[in-house]
């Protein structure tokens, strides 16, 4: 049985990190849902926009695999860039899609957690005041519809870089949203907050860069694994990430990666066949 996790929120959950800036994460036992079925995970996982890129869930899943070597993890991508809490309102398209995708996943997996990152689109004093009430209704509805009343909900804070970016004028009240997220996590059962302290942005000053997304995913996993809030960066998070990167590929993974290169036209037929033969001899 696959252990699955629902990914919801806006663009920093979907991921906008540049893939060229970090080593890839590829593991035949990490799956992502596409068209209602499971495929081996490849980034971008949450392809909500042409600009979609590296997100936090690949390193989350890789961290999970370190503690669950005999099991498979599945990611259910349903985040959508630029969306507010009102866009996620009960009865709307986004939450209905998330429920639908999650139900499909439940046919072949057990949902073990909900991963949420959102708030950039609600950075005003007025919207921040309403955040907890709106968010509670969204999450309560998800739990009820999917019959997952007690699975952990992991929610992440907004980046401290937001007011300094090219659109910083729209995020001067970001700390109010962070406060509401922290308060929500501390006042609701089975909910844990993850800080974004020390993380950096893409040049747009809005989206976590790829390296920061990798670290954020590790923090999300630690919150999930230990059922504790993460209010400060994890001391050994870089070491954990390096261990993930140094994991050797299995023979199946080598073949799958080679098949991808061939399908993309990056290598020719003769080279493909030669390399497949060499892998088979290992």
C-alpha cells in the first residue's frame, strides 16, 4: 500500500525553484499521481503553470523514504499558483478538484498527511484577520469528505524575503499571516507549523529558490515525523540533504532515467542501446 500525501496551497507548494540549481531527486519508490494513476516522481511534480519547477515535496518524500526503506510514498499534486483562501473556498473548483484527486488516490493508497503552503495572496490586515476561520472550514471539509479526521496537517510559514522583492509593496503585512498560521497550528489538533526562517528566494523575491525548497521539504518531514512544530532551522538539514543526494541509483532507476533521456531526444538510439546493455551487466 502506498502512503500518500495531499499537496495543496499556492505556488510555493507547487514549486517554482529552478531545476538547474539543485541535483535531481529520483527514487522508484516515490510516486506522483497523474491522471489518477501513480508514476515514478519527476520534477516538476505539481505542473500548475509553465513556470512550475522544484518544490518542497520531493525532499519531503526522500526524507520519508530514509525512514521507510521498504515502503512507497505517493504525492497528490493539487496546488495552484496565485490562489487565495477565497479561491480555495468550499464548493469551489480547487477544493473540489483536490477532493476528487484524493479520492482517486485512496483507491490504491492511504492518505497519511496533508501538506499546505499558502498565504502570499492573503497578505493584508483584513484578510489575515479572517485567515484562521476560513482555513479551518477548508481543512474540516477536506477531512470530512476524505474521512481522514486525524492525519497530520503540516503548514509552512511565508518567507521573510517577501517585502524586499520587486513586488514587496504587496507583502509588507506578511508577518500577520505567519502569526495566524502559527496560532492556527498551535490551537488545532494534528496540525504542525514549519518556519521559513533563513530561506532564500528566486530573483522575483516571491518564490523560494530550489535550494530553499529542498530544505523546506526536510523541515516539513521533520514536523510530520516528530509531530512537532519547527520554529527554527534544523541544525543538520544540509547533512540530511547531502545524504539524499548521495543515494546511489538502483538498476531500475538507471534504466528509467536513460529511457527518459532517449524519449527527450537527448541521446541517439545506438548510444541508448549500448548504455542499456551496460546497465544490464552490472
